[in-house]
C-alpha cells in the first residue's frame, strides 16, 4: 500500500474512531470490516457516512489492496474488491434490472447501497436505483428527496428561504451579448426576521435584503425567469447564513443559484456578457429539481 493510501485510510479511521480488518481471502476476494472503538452505538446516518467514506477508497485502490495481500488470480476468478462481504463494483452498478427483469436466482445477492444488507421492502426511484424503504426514508429526512447514489432529485425540495417577495418588469435597453432584445429586471425583497428551526441559529435575528438581477428578454431568458419563480416559491433562491463578502452571521444569502446582479462587467463583476450563463443557471436549477 502506498504512503498516500495509508494516510487516507488513517484519516478515515481517525475521523470515525474505527479500525479495519481484512478477512475471508478466497478466489481473489478480500472481505473488509470496520470495527468501532467506542462501546456505545452510532446513528444511522453516521454509519452510512462511514460506509460511504470507505467505499470510494477501496474502489480506487483495489489493485493495491490485492497486491499488498499477495493474492494470486486463477483463470476465471473474480478480481473484485469486497466491502463488508459485498462486491464494491456491484455497489456502483447503476443499471439494476427491474423486478420483472431480475432472475429469481439473482435476487438473493441484491443489497441496499445504504445499509449493505439484503433489501427490505425494496423501493426503486425513477433513476432506477433501489433502496430499503426505511433506509430511503431516513436518507430523505437527512438530505431531502435526493437519490443517495446519483443525487438525482425524485421529489419536491422545499428550502429554508425566509418570507419575501419576487417581482419583475421589462425595459427596452439591451444587455451586452443580447443586442436583439430588451432586458428583464427581477427584484427580490426579504424582510428582516427571526431564524426558525431550519436555520443555523433558531431564535436569533437575521437581516433582510433587497436584490436586483437581470435576464435577456428573449425566449431562453423568459424560460429561466419562470424557473426562478418556481424556485422562489419553493424557498430555494435564498437561505440564512454567513455572508461570503462580509463574514457577518445571520444574513440572508444566495443559495447556490447564481444571478446576474449587474448589467455590465462580465462574469468577474456578476454581469454580462456571459454567453454560457443561461445554460449554467438552468443546470443549477435542475440540481434542485427545477426543470
């Protein structure tokens, strides 16, 4: 194992207070188990985070792992690394067959990618990934309706944006790079208030804001406007946190959906021209389930 590999394993073990044990070496497979040092149990999401932390490490360095253990491969033997007794490559199979396509002999080998145990009340998402019903429910409570494997949104995400108002109007002047149309002006108003349980410091005040943004008044610009309106209704445009420019806590800040707050100056000044902006912001909205 290389020095960098050992350092990465040591970092993960220290972070989760665990040790690892390799066992069941047969037919080119290595069983890797994690052993918690503490006596008390650990929460569901901590356990899942531990498995997620080790999973990509064994996937990336499986060849080094096998060389370290001097495993000789016989003809036709599997060379897949094993994580908690399961093939690491199988865990990343994103093209699982549906129930009607799965042969009965293969069902006993199917495992939930969250708990790594055989499925209990299996549920398949639209992205085709499958999970135990209870595992998916707990993951959804922790991170929202987002697939834990591929991050595709499978439900309606509601953010923690404070109450506010969004309005828009058009003007005839054009934006650099869009000389054939006018401009859409968007106004956001968020009043000051008290943080709720969804915010970093419940019961503490936050400072409101007024923000103005610009879009070209063409077909694509109007499509983005409608998407932004949906995102605002789902409380996804803003959040409460620490200002990236001032470092002051308890501020209403943008929530990873970028806006053009200036008509000019290019990307460095959050303005136009920026030929790829509209496609980028649509991808950011899509990542939040707005498309």
